[in-house]
């Protein structure tokens, strides 16, 4: 569950979540669970003309199965640490 661990370190960071229905939401990541369900606060929609019903929404819960992409802040991701963890996880699975 490497991806889950990465998301847990990004709490209180601003992320952009693109859903499978082409809705993109920017907000502060408050929590994520093992199913990659995401809770965002202080959200805003990138295309308000296409989704006017979302303008009044301030907080949301997003089911992990409807997420297409999550854009992370570049400064918040330690790529070296992520590469090392990926190598360790890969070697542990190959030993099984």
C-alpha cells in the first residue's frame, strides 16, 4: 500500500482531484483511507460553467473508485524516498 502511505503524508496539502466524469476539484486534503476515498475541504471547481451546482459546496467526500487522477504539489513529494520505497516493496514481493 505504497500509494496509500504517500497520500497519508500529504494531509493538509492542496491537491487537484480529477474525476472520471471530467469534474476537477481543487481542495485541501484532509483524509484518505485504504480504499483511496478522499476527503477535501475548502474546495473549488476548475470549470464552474460546466458544474454550477458545485459552486456552493465547500467540503466533499470522494469515493476512490471514481477518481481518475490526483495532482500533487511537486514540493510535497520526496521522489528519492518514493523510489527507494518502491524498490523495497518490489524486492519484498519477488521474495514471496
